[in-house]
């Protein structure tokens, strides 16, 4: 059986449908036996569903520019100056 920590690490893949079938069965078994994880998984799904209903908003221009600079710096660090 998987641990609570392992379940938490698998939640994104579970909710996005990217978890392997054998892992899904392990997760479902754990959820059926662990009330804390079952509650955590439910709030995780509810949070995703609620945030999908929020209206889309543009990033403020200063934040967008800062994010571009950070991503460009990261890209240069990981791929060299040729990126």
C-alpha cells in the first residue's frame, strides 16, 4: 500500500488522468482506508473545480515583464546563451 506522502505526490497525475492504472488502484485502496487522505483528495478536486470557474484575468504588465525576465534567465542558465 502507498503512504500518505506518496498519495499527495500522485494527486496531480490522478486528477489529470495521467496516472497508470496500477497506480490508480493503489491510490483508490489508500483512499478507501485513510480518511485524512480521502478528505485531502476531495478538497484538492473541489479546489480545481472552483478555480476553473473563476474568470480569466490578465497579468498586470509589471508582473508579466518580471516573469518573462525570470523565464529568460532560467532558459539561459539551463540551455546556455544560444537559447
